[in-house]
C-alpha cells in the first residue's frame, strides 16, 4: 500500500483533536489542530450564524482550508448535524473529510446514531440545580430576546442571567464539541471509521482508503426469497483513480426484515 500521511492538519476551534487523534496515532499519523480560523462563520448549531453549506460540503471546505491556511499536504474537516427522527428522537450524524492536496481527492468517514440528550426544563432554581447535576460535563444554551448565552454549566452562572419572569426555564444543549461529551464520542466513532478505511488499499493503484461508496438493497429473505431492504451488493470505490468493485453479500436476510414474512 502507498504510504499513509504522516501529518494531517485539522481545522477546528472546538478542541476536536482529542476525539480524533487516538484513532489515527496507531497508523503513524500525527494530527495537528489549527484553531486560528473562526469556523463559526460557516454556521452554528444555535442558529445565530446561518449555515449555507451542506454538512459534507462544510467538512470538505474545512479540510481544504486546513491545507491552504497551513500549507499542509493533508487537511481534515469535521462537521456534525442534527435532525429529528422517528418518535421525536434527535439523530446525530458526524462527518470527517480527509483531503489530499497533492492528488486533489478526499476520503469521507461517517458515524451516526441517536443523541440521548434533549432540552432541559426547570420550574425553579432547585430543580435547575438537580437537572444540571445529571449532566456535569454538558454545556447549555440560554436564549434571550437580545442575546444567546452559550457554554453554560452551573446553576449559579445561569441564575445570574435570569429574572423571575424567566421561569419556567428552557435550556438547549450546546452541541459544540468542547461542550458536549456525547458528541465527542460520536466524532471518535467517525475517526475510527476513517482509520479503518485508511487500512485498505485500492487493488488497482494502491492508494489508501478503498472503501464502500454506496450499496444496493434487495438481499433475499431466507424463508421466502423475496427481496428485502437489507444490503445485497456493496459498491467499493477508490477516491483517487475511481476504480470500482462490487461485493455481493453471500448470506440471506433474516425474515424479520422481510415485508412478506413480517409485514
């Protein structure tokens, strides 16, 4: 396999290096964090700065900026997103884009799952204190008519910002990485996915990162042979030479996933 990058620059002002570096270090990759660029100008979770790029576009833009601003050969961008899924569950998706400036190609890693954290509601200061103690390392956001207060942790600092008219109180989770342990865990999962991709070389050009780019569903049911929504074919692609291979899943689908056997 072609040599892996020895040094990569991560563009982040939210202390994401600690989530990502442990997955890359065993591969001999040294991760540097460049925090002198205000990534909040690309959009914020709180909505005070509107997002104009999709999550994948934003992560790729950050990766390219990391190369441009530091004259690095390899740049890494990270971007998270949140959506409301079934039953009102918050769904978190984390993307990492590793950009190779020399070959002008990128590798995308992903991790996603439910975010077991929602708005915090309190009727009074005592209830606020009790609820905050359940999430000692999680930061919170307080919205006021004229300002948004972020990165709040303690009841004392919150109550200094409140008046009697503010109760009952509603706080939003601050999902910036340095204020959210649960999000840091998801970013670490995306980093692990990136590391796994880097271990696989393209069979045609030997470039690292040969990985599944898409898939086709329709795996036959083990009982009735009807097509299911389970993956039938994995489509592998090299991001450098665009070489592709298909891997057909040899097993059959559990009837639990069959619309005929389990309607």
